C-alpha cells in the first residue's frame, strides 16, 4: 500500500536545503500541505534569508501542491508560535512535525567556546523542544500527531570534535523517550532519525566521492516518510545512510548483584568483566525496567535464592 498524507499538514524546519528540502518536497509529493521553514543562515547559524524557504515553497505550489514559506528562528518561541499560527490559520491543523533545523560549530572541546557549545544545543535540542511544544497541544486536541527529531550517529556513538553537536543529538533520545510515553494516549508518535547524507553539513567529512554520491538526502527521506505515516512506530531510532537502514536501541547488560558488604569500588572492579558482558542484554520500555531488574536480584538475595 502506498503511504500518503492527503489532508495532513506538515511543518519541516530547516527545509530550505539538504535533508529538510528533500523532506518537504517528498511530503508535498505525497499529498501533505507543508510549512517550509528555514532561517536561511550559514552552516554556523549566522545570517538569515527567506529565499531558500521561498524557493522550495514556490516549487511545491508550482507543482500543484500547497506550501507556505516561513523564516522563523527555531530558538525563538514567539517566532515559532507565529509559524504554527500561520499553519492553523490557513489549514486548521498540524499533523506532522519534522525537526530538522541545525547548525555546526565544530572544534575540539578544549578549543570550543561555551558560546559555540550553547548555540548548537539551542538550535538542535532546545529548538526541537520549542517547535514540538508549540504543536503538542494541537496534536493532543486532534488525537493525532507524528513528530520526527533529527539525531545523528554523533549523538548515538560519538565523533571527534563535536561535543556540542553530539550532546544535542544524544539529548533528543531522552526527549523522545518521555514524549513517547506522554503522547501515547493521544496517538502522538515520536521517533528519531540518525542519518548521514551528502549535504552542506557533511561536505567536509572526507567520504570518498563514490560513497558520497550514494548518500543522497532522498535515501534518508524514505525513513522519515515511514516514521510520520499513519502506521508509524513510536520511540524508534532509525539509523540510515546510502540506502542502509537499521534500528538503534539503548540496552543494558544483565549486570550483577553485590551484597551490602561487597558494594565497594574494589568489588565492582573485580566483577567488571561480568558487569560489562553483552551475552545477555535487556531493552527496557521505560526507566522502571532497570530498577526492577536490580530489585529482582536484591529480592532473590534477601530471600536466599
């Protein structure tokens, strides 16, 4: 069955170029009405122009779709609120939010200024929260919503020189985990993309040209389209690049129980290999999971099992 979004309204941030542009065009091609948001700044977040958003919106409208261009800065709640109001005034609902806006200010941590650290956190993580917060009451009232946040392998696994970017992208995991639980009764589903693609954000990473040519934004957009569909999962992280797709999980090892007299750093060191063993790992639905694992072990010890 073909996945479509007829009658749905989508907001895509950072949609003037790269992944966001690909996302906006694909949603529109499958029937969605789209707010094309882009501040129009440089990779480091400086400057601003509506021209990139206008170009994408004009293309959608000229192709028979419906789109609005918007230049809201995702770090400014009042601008985001005005963007959401514009969508509501024109179309009366917001069904899909794709949090894609981002900047880069890469440096090793000892050379990075705290201003550069905060700027990246503000756009990626706080900006994602601001945009999601603005549409959340609408989605609750509708009893329907699909939210995608753009994480990164830098957040899941780390990369040299991106302490700010990696921290922001990892923060989205905790954000998603909480909103997955809070949105469930309202059919609001929230997921993460962890993509790599050939865009101006990745042009300096040194991949071979043949590989870069396969790392198309469209390959990532396919995963985004699935994650905002009616039958989307929730609390899923899709890692994707160059046509490859996998699901990332946070898991814990089974661990060990140490009785009170052995709850020392020396005993932890002595049991470190067993504590770290990946032979038996667990995926938990919420934070109660690891607690119940440990409580179960403690109870078994207390009962002499």
